[in-house]
C-alpha cells in the first residue's frame, strides 16, 4: 500500500489551514493510501481527522515513549522513544512521498531530511508558513541546494497535491470504489 506522509505545523493552526489539511487527509483515504503523520496536534491532527472521516488508516509516529500524546484520530500509534528530530527521520523514511502543509522550524527540518533522502515532496504553497516561502529561497525555485538532487513539487489544493504525489511515485489514483477503507478492526 502507498504510504503518504504529511508534515506540517503542530500546535494551534489557522482555520483555513485546518480545513486544507482535512481535505488532504480525505483525499489520501479516498485514494486508498495510508496516512503517516507525527501523530500529535495542529496539521497532524487535522489531516488525521480528514482521513478518518473518509474511512482511512492513520499511523502516528510519536516522539516519545507514550501513546497519550497521540491525537484521537490515530489508528496505529508508534512510539519511537526518541525526541522530535529522530521521530521525523522515521516518518520521512517510512513514507513513499510527503506533502508539506504550512509549517514551522520542525517542518523545515523534515523537508530537508526528505530532500537528503531523495523522497518526493509536494509543497502546498497556499497553506502559509514555510510552505508558502520555500520557493523563495530554493535554487531555481525547485531545489534545496545547488546539487539539484530532487525537485520540489508545488500544489495549491488537496486534489492537486495528491495527483502530483501519486505521479511522483509512479502510482495512479485508485477508483473510489476500490479505495482502502479501515473499519478499525
């Protein structure tokens, strides 16, 4: 199954970012992919909520030793015993492709980790935070350094982000009738 990681700001987020993240979660679930997140608050919670509303499977890669920090929409909480930095490395390595929504310093670190590990990333520019600014400092608006390792991809909506993400890993969207549905059992 396709594993799509979503990276984005934790904590309190603006309503429009929360709605966009929910749409991304729904798109992921409707296309039959598994959602991976850092499992806590903010974008991670909103995207998880959207995936659950659409019957998807949600995996949370948690920073500590306890599942109590997981948001209520996580089906499979994975405790790493590590802090936020190493949790992010596990999230990136476990994903086939990543989608960046908004984001602060931690999200920027995850973006860099994805780039170093040649993981495709789709940046939703309209979501604010670092996602809205990364093109400004990227080489040619596309690469994180002069080696031009892997291009960043940009989207302005949940649907477009998923179209690009699946294209980047060579997968076609599943018809909605065959999409993976998780019943929690």
